C-alpha cells in the first residue's frame, strides 16, 4: 500500500489563509471593544490595544486578496430626557414672591388713591396734607426700590415697589391737576410726562417689562377715579402715558407694554365718543377728544416705524395702528361732514404716504396698512360727500386701485380696489337698480345724475377684469372674479343706455335704450368670441364667457325686449343681434375648417394637438 504524497505548496497556501483569518478576527475583536466602550458611556477607558500582528508564514506567490475593513462610525447616544417638573406651581422658585409682590403693589396704589381722593368725602385732613402724604409715600417707595434691587433676591420686590411708587406719583399729580386744579393742565401734563418717562427709564435700566407694564396698567386702571370719570383730563393723562412708554420700542420688544399703553386710550376714546353720541355735546367740548385720538394714532405710527429696524412684522404695533385709526374715524363722525371728511382723509393720506415711502414693506404689513387706509378713504367719502358724488368717488377710487394692481401685479392693491368696487356697486344699486331699469317711471327717477356713476362702473369693470387676470393665480377664482367684474360692466352699460334714452326721448327713448343695451351685450359677446379665436391663452375661459354673454343677450331679447319693445326698435334689435350671431358663427366655422385642413396636411396645428 502506497503512502499518498503531500504537496508542500498546498501546505504553504493553507498556512497563509489561516494567518490571514487570525489577523481579521483580531481586528474584529478590537472594533467590538471600541463599540462596547461607546455604549457603556463615560468614564471612557483607554482604548483596547490591538493584539500584536503575527507574522505569517512565508507564502507562495499565489495570495488571497486583502480584506478591507470599513471605518467605524460612532453611534450617537440619545439625549437624556429631562425629568418632568412635578412641583406644584405655588412651590416653584419665585412664584409666591411675585404673586405677593404684585398683590402688594395693587393694594398700595389703591391706598394712595384712597388717601388722595376718597378721604375728602369723609372730611379727613385737608387736600394739601393728603396730596403731600401721597407724594411722600410714593417717593419713599421708589427710593426703597433702588435700595432693594441690588440685594440678593430683591429684584422682585424692587419691581413691585418702583411700580407702586411711580404709579402713585402719577396719580397724585393727576389729582393735583384735574381734581383740585392747583396746577395748570399744561404744566400738569408736562410734569406727568416726565414722571411716566422716568418710570419707563427705570424699567429700561433694569430690563424689566413687568415694571413698565405695572406702572402703565396701574395708572390706566385708577386714573378714572382720580379724574372723576371719562373726562378730557383722563384722556389727556392716558395719551401722555402712551407717549412716554413709546420710546421703549427703540431698544426693547416688549409686546405687553404695547398692549397696555394702547388699549386704555382707545377704550376711553371710544367710550367718550359713545357717550357723546347719546348726549348732546357742544363741538368745543368734542375737540379735545379728537386731539387725543389723533395724538394716539400718531404715537402708534411713530412707535411702529421704530420697530422696523428690529422686526419686519410686529403684530402688536400693527394692531395698535389699526385700533387708534378706528378711534379717530369714530370720533370724526361726531363733527360736521366737511370736518369728518377732512379728518378721515388725513388718516388715509398718512397711511398712503407710509406705503409709498416704504416700498420694501412685507406683504402682511402692506395688507394691514392698505386695509386701514381703505377704510379711512371709504369713511371720508361716505361721511364727507353727497350721494351722487360719493358713488362716483368710490367707483373712481376702485378703478384707480384696480389699475395699479393690474399694472404692478399687486394683490394688495387689487384687493383694495375690489373693496371699493363692492362699496361703489352697492351704493350705485341704491339709485339705479334692476327694477328701476325695467320700468320707465322708475328709470326716470334715476335721472342724469346716475349716468356718470354708470360710466365709472364700466371703467371699474374693465379695470377689474385686468386686475383679476394679472393678480389671481388660481384659474377658478380668476374666472369668477373676472366674471363678476364683467357683470357689473354690463349693468353699467345697460344703465347708461336706458337712462340716457329715457332722459332724451321719454318712453320711446326708454325702448330705444333697451334695444341699444341688447346690442351692446351682443357686441361684448362677439368681442370675447373673437378674442378666443385669436389668442390660445385662456381660450376656453374666454369662449365660455363669450357664449354666456351671447346667451344672456338672446335671453334678454326674447324674454324682455320682445314684449317691452315695439316697432322699429324691436326689429332693429333682432336684426342686429341676428346678423352678429350669423357673423360670429360663420367665423368660427371657417376657423375650425382651417384647423382641420392644417391637421390633414400635418402642419403645426396638427402637431400641436
């Protein structure tokens, strides 16, 4: 039996493969050690040392390819979720102290008011000692606040003390000025402005919005008690506080301060205006109310202007502008038509000037300012002009805004134009309604004065169609808006034809005017249908509009003109409409035939379909 021979070359190859496997397993063990350290987390231990490389046995020329090891990526550890604070709110740090400090501030300010004002009713010591005691107490509170603020944990108490002191000083000054009359109102308001400004300055120095809010809110809440209700003195002191708190916007974005400095003024102005509407108040007594409302509006505009350097959109400031502008517009209604129209126009011009001067304003801001200006313009036209002039002015403003929107592709301008178009159309329908155009007697009541407004409605309709086509992206909404504008234009054209006819020729002119209106409708339909043939862009919508107007003209011809018209006007209307229908039908037939021939020839028309 022969012993099989062993190939030395095969032994060397197997030895090399075994050595390579040992090296690969060593690297895998090293990587597993690194992963275990990363999973275990800190403390990190020194990295495991890779075992020493074992020198493989000399290998023959035939070698296996080296195994590439992919780089090891660290596995990110999930961030630990912070434990939920289950401590009741009243046991959390600072809550109790803040609540107690706020309550103490409120009670102390009320005590100052009682000392200065209400004690007079009980016959206690004279007004001089009461006022002096209130001023000394308030000054002592402010001084104590400055001593406490630097101590550990003393900020909460210092804010409450300072707010109480400044509010007390302001209310004490208001009592001296409005209640006792010891100080001239101008001097009292100037000194009050200084006191309020000093309180706001301290709030800025301490970077405490709470201090500023407590000062303004305390004054606004208790000032009616000191001044004896909703009086011009109260309005003046409230607007002074608003002015004093406005410079804060240059440095800080204190939203709540903007709210508490604006709401009291607007509320007091509106309440005073309501009381003036109920009672008969002389114009001289209303002038301070209008001045305060104007100052409040101007202050809000200037304060908002300062925020543009920090924020492009500031909802609180925009709301303040809208609210104070509304207060001015409501107050203006208490005066005569010329004065009210002039005040409303001034508000509108101020807002339009801002829109023109700051073209870089974002869309939201432009929308708010444009809406406020639109309301002011509408109010000026409604309160300051007669009926016929008002309708014409509203429609002209609508036309201008729509044309600007169409030219600049500004949706904001187009929306303002639509607002005025709605107002103008609604007002126009009050003097020239559908019923007035169906009867000669009622049509005669409209008179020549309605014709300029009807012509303006036609211009507004054309501008509305252009604005809808260039500013509205949604196809359905665009078609709807253009269609509504077109209906308004057809109504205006009908009114022009009928009113002009009856004013010139009486009943016969009324008949002729309706016949002319039907022809105008059909002319518009033909123009739309021709436009659909010449321009492939939006051809389907234009074709639908043309067919709708044509159907409306035919319906009017048979349902109204056939019975209302007679003789030559009826025959003329039927003949002209019929010829137009034949002409446009022939034109469409030839157009489709040309397209079919082009398609059979394999021309561009065929390829486009």
